[in-house]
C-alpha cells in the first residue's frame, strides 16, 4: 500500500486513520487510537499532519468541552476514495488465483488473528 499511495503523499497509517474517521465521523483522537490499534501519541502525529494537509478538520466535541472531534473534509473524502480504489485493485491482484472458498477461508483466518474472540 505504501507504494500504491506514494504519489498521493499519504502513508498507510494515515489511510487507516482516515478510514476510521469515515466509519466513525467526529471520533476523538483517543477513539481513533483504540479503533486503529495505534498509540495515542502516534494518532496525534498522524492527525496533526492530516489537519495541516486539510484532509481532516477539528471541532469541539458536543459531549465534552475538552475533547476535540475530528472529521474528514471534502478533500479528505476525495483522497480516501482514491486510496480505497487502489487498495481494492491490490486486493483483486492478491486474490485473483484463489477460489471463492479459499478467499473466504483466508479472510476468516485473518479476522481470527486480529480479533481472537470473533468467529
């Protein structure tokens, strides 16, 4: 993915954070750290870079005054769509020689590796 994103000047970690923000709009940095399985410090660095690039925005949370909520901007949504298209292309290449049953088995195995309590 790093090579696929190189000309877009986005890292895989930034892609993950943007994907989480797309799924969970207005999440906080702490929320993103939990969702993306990254440290809060790492997420802070990533979100700082995304804010500077105009790909996400920050606003006070409606839940708590000290919490900042983050959201994708229009530019962020556009870039994320391009990244997702590139990831889909890569996935098609990885699964091209697999049967549907083989692909399903591998996907289930990968989920069990990352989420051992999920069947």
